[in-house]
């Protein structure tokens, strides 16, 4: 086609993941590991690319298509 490179530029992508861990020692032999993992900590939505079909009535429009998941937090102990 005649469309130049980078003609349709979508919205930026931002996601913050974090992990914290702490080891509790009770003696030389016994310990407990506590861990917290968070994905998309700031709960920022990342939207899809604009519609690029030339015959579509919503050409260039970014719909409600969110490409990331909501915040997930996981606790684990060992």
C-alpha cells in the first residue's frame, strides 16, 4: 500500500511489577520465607491499537479494547 511507516501510532504501554520478600529465621535450622508479588501495581489500563481498516466508519478510533489485565497480588510462604 501507500501508507507510510508508523502512520498509525497507538497509545503507550505502562505497567509496573513489584516483588518483596522477607526471610524470618527462627534458628539455624528453621526459617520462613514470605513473598509478595504484584503485577500491574498501579492498575494502569493499556489500550489496543487504533482501527486501521480503511472502509470502517470508526477509522483511527481506539475502542474499549484493553490489552492488559487488572492488578494481581499474590502472597506466598515457604
